[in-house]
C-alpha cells in the first residue's frame, strides 16, 4: 500500500511550462537558434543543461551550458516573482494528503528556485521533505532523485507514489521501483506517459483511496 506521495514541481504543482518555454525560446534566439514552443516542448522533462547541449549540437552552435541555464532561471525567477501559476487541484490534493500520508516535493529545478516557490505558496509545513537540483547530481530518468526522497521519508520505494508530467520523470519513478501517476499537462508537450501506473488529466481525479490502492 502507498505510504508516501512525491510531487514533481514544474508541471504538477506549478503551471510553469509556458514560462520555462518562453525563457528558453528567448535565450536560444539570442544565440541564433529559433525554435517554436512545439519544438522546445520535445525536450520537456530533461535537465536544462542536457537539452541545451542537444540543441546546440543539432544547430552546430557553441555556448556555455551553465551560463545558458543560469540565464534561463533568471528569467523564470523574475516571472514567478510577478505571479506563480498553480496547477488546478494541486494545492487541494496536497491538503487532502496532509497528515494522512507522507509527502515530498522533488524537483529537477535548482534548490533556490524550489525554496522560493514553496515559501511563496506557504507549503513548507505541508511536505515532509523538499529537494531540488543541488541535492542530487544525476538528472531524470536516473532514479537518484526519487531514491533520495525515499530515504528522506524513510519509506520503502515500493510504497512510494510519484506524480509526474514528463516522460523522463515517469521513467525515473519506475527505475526507482515506485508507482507513478502520469499527469497530462498541455504545457509539457506531447509526453509519453504510458509507463505510468495511472494517467490523468485532472488532479481532482485522485482520491486518498485511489492513491493508497495503486
């Protein structure tokens, strides 16, 4: 039975896909690469430096990957200071689980960025563990992030459920030996979530009973 739920952040708790896409498009355009949102969303769920490297290679461009990533998060951070769009039903689901199951927030975004979002949304007391990039080194689909959360929560991986919106996130959860709910978010592109144990397009579909018995 499920004892803990691990939430991805971008695309599951906050609806930041369009903000990320706009930042990525702007940065790439500045170095002579013009991609549509549809083209950018093919890389959704991958670490920024990983997919920036792929795009640079495909377009025979050279740039500092870490600098590109830093510029991207500067733009994203500035936009979120204006407004943090929340995925419909996300805060309600977190409240529903609070005190009933252990919960965690596990994001591939930088820890500073994660902490800002959690603070602004008042979620520190709602999660038993919170982590972001910097606490782990291997990006999804490597299971390192989720296995780290399992240890922090002191819950066996097979009793953990991950909620993810991207192909690599689903793979990371399954590679960790965990159950996974694939959330279809339109801003995450056409993601293959077929390896998830359950696919939904509305977080309100999840009840405590449904989660515990996956």
